[in-house]
């Protein structure tokens, strides 16, 4: 059965929902990327014209090599450098992720992009479009082989943490470089789960509340390991609150960086 939402369950038992990108949105992102590739190839063509004056044979060989490097390497380099995004995907708010919620690996990026040649057959993504249309997770053949999906990046609202965490000392802020790493490794969906848990904490039964925050704390500790002095004596719920504070309170994060560099 086809779905528009992907449910990902972490080893800690936490479930995240990701909205799958529609085939049309993916096609529009691809067209934008084609324009970028075309611009790069045009620049290379102009450069090769000048090189022809010096050595036509070497210029022709270099031009052919650069053509394949750009057409095959553009998406691979961009998706790896921008964690699953190209220029087109960034404009359309899309991202390539591992279908099981694991970290996107370089070999997955390579596989899905090399098989793009098959998905493009016979023209204009006919094979890939049909595959995405019938696939339960809207995957083209390259995604199926690489075990990846393309999702829409959810919008994250800015909560009023001054009311949510009034006057609380956050021991994690003593380590700006680890803060930045946490912010990089935690997805918007994971951050949203932490925030929702904090905002709805009074709705849970005591035992369920303890279990929930224990699992969430373990999950985020697995993302980035802070020194023992930053986590000792902190309850799991407070640790999750500290993580949410780091992820959402951008003004405080900026002040921390300024103080560290002063």
C-alpha cells in the first residue's frame, strides 16, 4: 500500500515520521539541477575553446572527461557535501535520507546516482517516475538499490523556551563545538520529538514519562558524547530539555559562541 509518510523506528524504540517527497517535486528539483549542470558545462565549453588554441587534442580529451565528471559527479558531490541535498533539492526543501533512519553513507549516494542513468530511460525519467509511482515509499530504482528515500524537510517553529525552560542552567552550553555537532547530527524530526515530549510531559503517567525520557536521553547521547562533567547528576528529562534548548534557542547559542571567542 502506497503511503505519503515514512515511519522510522530507532534502536531506542522512538518513532519518527517523515513526509515523502512527491514524484513531481522530485522532478522539479531535478530540472533545477539540470540547469546547474548545464551552466557548469557551458563554462567548461568556453574554457575548452581557449584550450583548443594551445592543444586541440588535449583540450578535446579534457573536455570529454570533464563532461562525464560533471554530469555524474554533480549529484554525488552535492548530496554528500550537503547531507542529501543538491541545489534543486535545497530550493524545493527536499533531502535524501536512509530508508531506515540511519546515517546516509557515501556508497548509498554513489549507488543511487549511478543508477540514475537507468531511471532516466528512455527519456525524462520515465523508468524512475514509474518506479516512484508504484513504490510504497516513492522510490526510484536508484533509491531501492541504495535503500534511500527522498523526504520533504519539515518546518520547525521557534518555541518560547523562556517560558518552557525558565531560568534553567544548561551544562551542555559549556562546549560550543559539541553543541554545533549536536545541531548538525540531529534531524528536524528528532528535534521536534524532543520538544513535543517536553511540552506534553504532564500528560504522561509517571512510569511512562520516566521511560520516554530515558529512551530520548539515550538516543541523543548516542548522537554526541558530552564530557562526564556536563551530564553527571542530570536526570534524563533535564538532559532532553538541555538538548532542546541547544537545538532551538539560537540566540543563546550565538551568545555562547561569542563568549567563547571573546
